[in-house]
């Protein structure tokens, strides 16, 4: 269809009807760029577009890239100049176009200035807000629509209900469901599917299953919704049973079915084989999902093989491959994939950049890290807070503290996650005093610490022996009902132990409902430090009774307790359990950073 502009130019007497015919053909082939070119030729030929012209032009933008905001503004200007913005259906089409581009504020501004609105206009605004994550706005607009006397249609609820999938909007979702029952709209299968999705997203699987079973004529959308509901909430067996029923009832699977199965903890190879068997392997979305799944399971080579075998390339798949290599620390392959990306004229986005930065942990890769920093600066990615935080963390790993702190100070906006990055980095670098200074600055900016901030500061207190500050942080945790589980509880126990208060450490430990292995390890090591070898061994026994599997840190604490208490035979018994039952070697323990040099020689006698 690239020849269409030439066809237009070669026409002896081009008229509006001829242009409309060409534009309709572009709509069928989804060619928005060519449609824009035709529109420019129309204006150059001194023909005046009418309302049908703009309607057909806007319909051509179903597949336009999300960065084409300039075209939207230009079309809007032409509408205002020609006066066709007074046509409700034209303004609604433009509003929908803005929403597809993610320009929610532009769409809302257009809606607010529309002289007349119909139910389709309201639907476009509600659905657009919901699709772009403006859930509160979508609900508020729905209420406003009801107040202005408009009666919602099935499509209204289908567009609105996904906004109520968040757990904090459960009440609103049920209210809308009740409204649907009262008006009879809930009988529509599309509305039932949307409600099923809403309940599944808010983890009310009982309600989702009830709605699904009520459907007399279950479409492929209904089956996909229920498969995804179970798989997304960790009920893998149930999702497979629903899929089995779907196949038995001879409902034809589609690409969404394959993608709904992906969270169900199924082997990528099995899904791949099924996609080949059903012919869905030629679908771009399926291939992208499979590439991401292979990469997630660590089969990066298979992911890359599948990616390069498919003619259509996209950034999502390549980002998954690069992220997988970065997670493994294989920076040579990261750089190789990045070079291929450059050849394909693709650019890293902030998500891909963060994944790469998190993978650069070895100081020997400093030059690679600096190169990617330069790329981020050149392409404006450093303006994203997540990228800045990734760069700060990377420089801390390189032990280039000054570079990390300099980057932090250069950030125009410093959200809590950025303060956490610099505080945690200073603590890990052994500069707890600097971490405390940043914490004071953070408080001056009016930010309150979260669990990550508190855990980092507690580690800093452990380094400096600041018992009083540690106690104040503990009080802050209690006052603000922060969860004293896992890493926060572990940090508290470690702080009290290293600041000379084993009794308070023990009290914190007993307050934790389900201690993880790291928490047990900290308590065992704490008892060992204080020469309470019998307490340490009892703690270890209770940990085993809970069904938790000890690791090398556990045995380091247990064997250290045996050495401190002179329990040679007890130590030999646990050493044998460590090596024979759990496969932890002596080298793994003796080479640990936590190994006390004074214990090393005594440890070797085991």
C-alpha cells in the first residue's frame, strides 16, 4: 500500500470520494503512516476534509506506535480550525486516540471542552483511564456519568470493572457488580468475563469461579480468564484442570490461552511443544511470552535461539534475554546482545537498563558499567529514578563511594527508594556513619523510613555499636506497626546481639511468628557469640523441628558454639551431619566471610 500516494498523485481529478476510498483501504491494512501521508496530499490539493475524512483518518490509528503524539496534536488542531470538533463522534474518536497514546490529561481536557457528550464518549474516557492505570479517575468519572443522567451500557462496565481489581477497591467492585445485577447488565457474557477477571485479580477465587460456572455459553475469553485466574494466584493444578475441560469441550485455544498458562509453573518446553502443535507458534505474542519464560527459567540460550529464529524482533523479548544474562553475571553475552540490538536500531528502555545495571556486580566489569552509564546519559535514561538508583547501587558495588554519592546529589527528585539505595550502599561499604548522616537529611526532607530503611540502619547500628539508636528504631517499628518478620526481625536480633543485649535479641526472636532460616541463623550465632552453647544447640534443634533446612551459616554458628563450649564430640556429630546429610563441605564454611580467624585452626580438627 506504499504506492497509494502515487496513485493519488496520478489521478486526473482527485476528489474527496477517491481519497476516502484510499483511506478505507489503509484502514483494512493497518497502515497509519500512509494514511497520514494521504491526508497531507489531500490538504496540498486544496480539498477540504469533512467529518467523514477525520473519522476515517482516526480509525487508521489502531496500530500507531505510542510515541506519535505529534500527529495527534496536529489532527486536533485541524479539527478545531475546521469546526468538526463539534461532531460528538469525531471528538470521541480523537479522545480514544489520545488514550491509546497514553495522553490521559489531553484526553480529559478534550472531554471537558466537548459541548455535547453521549454514552460512547463517557465509555471512551472511562475505558481509557482504566487501561492507563488511572483507576480512581475511572471510578470518579463513572459516578459523575450517573449523576448527569446517563445510563451505562454493557461496554461501560466492561471498561470500568478492571479498575476494581486492586484489593483496596474490592468494595467498589462489588458495588458495581450489584449495580449490574440491579440493571440486568450482568447477564451479558462480556460483563461476566470482566467481573470474573476482577474477582480473580482481587484474589476472590470463589466469586470468580461462581461467575464462571454461571455462564451457559462459555467463550474462549471466559476459559482464558478462569485459567489465568487460577494460574495467577498460584493454583496451578486447578488452572490445568480448567484447561483440560476447555480442550475436552473442543473450545479452540488462542494465543491468550497460551499466555494464560504461562504463570502455571509449567515447563517452557511443554508449552512450546503445544504452541507448535496448535500452530500458535507463529504468533508474535506467543513467541515473546515463550522467550520471556525460557529466560525466566534460566534457559537463556534456548530463549535466544527462539528469538532469532522468529522474523519479527521486539524489545520486550530482547530485554528478557539481556536481563537473564545479566542476572547470571555473563556480561560478555550482555554486551553481545546489546550490539545486536544496536544493529536492529533498537534502543534500551529504562527496564532493560536497570536489569543490566543490577547484573554488573564484579569490579572487573567497571569499564562496562561506565559505558552503560554513558549510554544512559546520552539517551536520557538517567532521568528515570530507577535507572539512577541502579547506577548508584552499581558504583557502591565497585566501592566507588564518591561517585555513588555524587549521582545521588545530582538527582532532581529523591524518592524514598533513592534514599534507601544510598543508605544501604553506605552501610554495605562499611560507612555506617555516612548512612546515619543521610538518614538525618532524609528526615529533614520530610520522608518517613520504611522497612528497608530501618533494616539498613539497624545493620549500621550493629557496625557502630549504637544501641540507643537501635532501640529508637525498634520503637519506631512498634509505633508504626511495621512487619517484624524476615529481614527486619533478623536485623533487630543482629543489632541487639552485637550491641551487647542478648536478652532483648531473644525477646525479638520469640515475637516473630515464623522465623526464616536467616533469622534462626542470627539467633544461633548470637548465642554462640555470648558463649551460650547449650542455648545455641537448643535453638538449632527447634529449627530442625520446624522442618527448615540448615545452610552453611547455620553450621558455622553451631560448630562455633561447640568450639566455645569445648563440646568436641557434639561438634564432630554436627560436622558429620553437615557433610553427609546436607552436603555442605568444610571449605564452604571455613572460606565464609563470617568465619572468625581465631576459630579457624580449632575448626580444622573436625
